[in-house]
């Protein structure tokens, strides 16, 4: 769900703002979870599960998209492939460290280790937001439409042009019709006056009166 929201806002929000917001939300929810973990694990496991769901949502909100889109948007074409691969490798290194370090920390410190994991995750997210703020160039990404979307846009534009052209033709036809009627009005009036004069002169009794 978070990924779908992120894809929708790619056309409307700058990447820098999206990434900072994502890191900030992750930092906030991790710190909140760390502060209430020891209490909720015994008193209200359902609420703790809800916090885990929020963490999963915010992990997919914005940051999960911007970290893949930014290399293509920021790096120059000459080094884009190389730097994109380096960025992906660093991300995988972080995943390996987390996969091995967090279970060991939990076995060593128990519930306190879980709290430390959430605190470290929040700190890392805060560092990511700070680095994004100071070192990332602001910008937006324009998602190119698919061929089907282009065809639909062209069809809609063509329909609008047809409607406009049809309206112009009707307006021109009505204008010509009005001009023709206006030109024939004096002739009709002249014919009516002539008919009246002929009728009056052809009735001698009415002329004598």
C-alpha cells in the first residue's frame, strides 16, 4: 500500500521531500516502538502488532521508491550504471549486517536488544534524513506514460479537435445564413410595396373614393 502511494506521488512531489518524509516517519515510528515495547509486549500485544504494521507501511512509503529512482535521476549518464550498482551494493551490505547482527543482539540482550534495534533503526533513519537534506539536489521525476496511455491521450485530443472544428463549421454556416437572409430582406420589402401599389391602382372605385 505504501509503495502504491509513493508511485502515485512521484509526479507531484520532489524526490528530496519524499525521501526526507519517509526517513522521518521511519525514525518516529521506530522511536515510539522502542519506548513502549517493554510495556506493550505483556499488556497489549495487539497494539504492538499494530506498531509493527505501521513500521512495515512506512518502510515502503517513499523511501522504498526514492532509493531506486534517485540513482537514475541524479547521476549523469556517463557514470549512471556504475554508481547505481555501487548504491545497490551498499544497500545490500546494510541488509547483510542487519540480518546477522540483529539476531545476535537479541540473543545477547533479550528484550533490551530488541529495544536497541529499534533505537538504532531510528538513528539510521534520522542520519538518512540529514544526509538527504544537505547533500541531495532537489528535483522531480516525470513518469513517462505507457503506449496505451499515449494512444488514449491522442484520441481524447483528436475528439476535442473534432468537436471544436464542428462547432466552428456550425458557427460559420449560421453566420452565412444570417447574411443571406439580411441581404434578401430589402428585396422582399420592395416586392411587397410594389404589390400594394398595383392593387391600389387596379381598383378604380377605391381610387375615386
